[in-house]
């Protein structure tokens, strides 16, 4: 514990974007992503405009470009997949930097890269301006099944507790002269995982006991109902509505 | 004895002839009789495996009595009363990480009363009052895992105080606390105007806080007396594997008379 207090994705701030109610932001990001995905991939300029829109949101939210770009790294596995496409997709061939690549493959790669990057960037912006706790409140407000919200909120509460337990087990292992080196030691690590599972399971039972003792009957009472005014909805809808305009242009032009 | 009693006259806790065997056949309780009057602070002592936890889980109906009855302020612990029973019996479990399961301190303290249907300003008042009683009102917005162990234990006490319980049941309240946190918790517990049943191995703590103590041994109440008299009875203590810390003489301590 100690370190890792605030989740690293979140960036503390008081910008207008930070202040928007979480469910408005969730709906806005979902809307934006849907619009981006349904844009024709040939409308290159539309994707550039989307990127400009996101950059504007980042500026209003006072999220520095470096912060945003660093967190885009999560996208790398998809990028690798996209880079393969020009080589494996069959179709008309063309020369690029002395390599023979397929034209539909190139378009496919561009499609995945552009839409993926924009989607991830929008999500990173959401995560860096909204605390996890309020995201959950937002999901609850959007009538996500309560069981899912409960599971997510327990992950939030017990993530650190379980990581801490794992760390203690690792210290105990190393204190007895064990260092995981290579395949031969995977058995020990697997047993650690098993032990951790059983401990967490037992903790789950004890937590349930404590909950039942305080009157839990299957639903968590809604203590904080988040609300949004008409103006806040209007602010939040700016991004997806502008994006929708760009998308429609992309289909007509 | 009539079945309906005026709540003011009824003792906070009335256990009679309570017996219980686990589903695997292991019998843990063999007819426990225990009465705790309103406002009393009683220590429940006993070696590991004596059935203390089993007894505690009967008090709010987590376990169903095989035989015998439990009454909380006159209300029998039965299925149809469970919601009210769980409001009246506040159990503070040993590991505060089990007790505090909500994302923030405030929401955790609000959980009990909100489950009982309280909302809005009334709920907020209840939460603030409970946190003030344990001196943790400044930490309301914090997530529980950012608090020290002693602070978490105090918040755990607040979570049940918020339900305005008839009886507070504490499972090993002093375990894992450093001496300062231990003393702070004692100060808090001493000032509460609520019936307390304290399950503990920490005999000096029991002596400090509880004028009366009972020993649970082999599934029955084996002794019930003033805490100081119990601790001074060396033969009884040895028989129940209860040992005082090195150098501690219960005779040397002046305890306030009940």
C-alpha cells in the first residue's frame, strides 16, 4: 500500500470536463465511439477532424498531450495486428517502401488503427477526468445491472488488499530463499496463485457475513444518486454531436 | 414468562439453553445460558475452539439455533425478525478489511442504515454522528484501504454504531492494534452508552473495560463473575487455558466498581 493511492489513470483536476457528471461523460464517449466506428474509412479527413475534436476536449480538460500519448501505449497489441494485415490479407498488390503489400490489407490496417486509436484516446480522456468511484456511480445511474456494479465496486475496494496479500506472499517466498527463475519454478508460482484464490474466496465469505450482519439482502442501497442538469447534458453532448456532423459529411461527400 | 415484554425492561441479550452442532456433526455449543442487562459491558473469554464465534453468529441469526432461544431486547431471533435483529445487534468483526467493503468510509458507515431504508439528510446525520463518536469524521471521504489499521478498526465500530444497535458485539477488538490505538479504542468504547459484549483473549483489556466476564468452555458458560475475581482465580484460569501476560497481576489493578 502507501503508493498507488489514486489510480494512475486518473489525473486530478477541476476542469469543466472533470466537473461533468459521470453518466453524461459515459454516454458521450460511447456516442463518440459509435460515430467514429460508423464513419467510412475512405474519409481520411473525417478522422483528422475527430482527432482535432479530441484534442480540443483534452485542452479543455487540461490533460497534457504527453500524458494522453503515454497511456495510448495500451493499444500496442492492436497496432501489431493492424500492421500484419497488409501482408496477410489477399487482394490486389502494390509496392510500398519496396515491399509488396495488399491494397485491401492497407485499408483494413488503416481502419483498425484510426478507429482504435480514436476510441482508446476517448476512453483515456474519460478515465483521466473521472474517478473510478464516480464511473461506477455513473454506470449505476445508467441502470447497468446492479450485480455488475457491485462486482466492479468490490474489485475497486479489494484490488489493493489482494495485491498486498500477493506482495506479502512473495516476500515470504523470497525470505526462504526462493527466486522464480525459469520454467522449473512455475509450479511454485501456480501454487501461490491457488493459495491466493482460496484466501480471496474465504475473504469473500467473511465479507458476505459482515454484509449480511448489517442487513444486506441482495442489493446495495443507492446512497449517492448522481444527477445532471440539462446544461451539463448539453455540454457533454457537444463531442458526439459534432462528431456525428463530421460522420454525416463523410458519408455524403 | 410472557412472550411479549416491554422493551425497556427486557435485557439487551438473553440466551437460554442454546445448543448447536455444525452440519458435519461437530457440536460446538451444549446449552448456553447468558443474560446481559442493558448498558452492561461483558467480556466473553475462552480458549480457541471454545465456541465463541459460533455463539456470536447466533446473536444475529447467521446461524440457526439447534435448540434454545436468543432474544435481543425481548425480540426472539427468528427468521421473520431478522431485519430488525440485525439492526439491533451490531457485530464488529475481527478483520476490518472484511467489515469495510464499500469504496469510501462514508458509504460504508451509511450502508447499514441505508439498508434499513434511511435516506437523505437523516442518513447523513446518522453517518456524521457515528463517525464523530469514534473520532473519524475527518476521514469520511477516504477509501478504507488508505487508513491505518487502528483507524479502520474505529471506522468498523462506527459502521455498526450508525445502526443504533441495542448491543455491540466486538470480536477481538484489540487484536493487531499498537498500544496507542488500543488505548484510543478503549477510550471510545468506555464512553459509549450501549450494551457491549466483547469476545477477547486480551485479558488486561477485558479487565480494563468490562466489569463482568463470562468464560465459555466446552460449549457452555463455565464461569460468570466480576472480571477481576475471575482473573484472580488461578485454578479456573488454568482449567480454561487462559493466561495472563507476563508480569501482569490482576490484583494490582484498581478497577472501577460497576
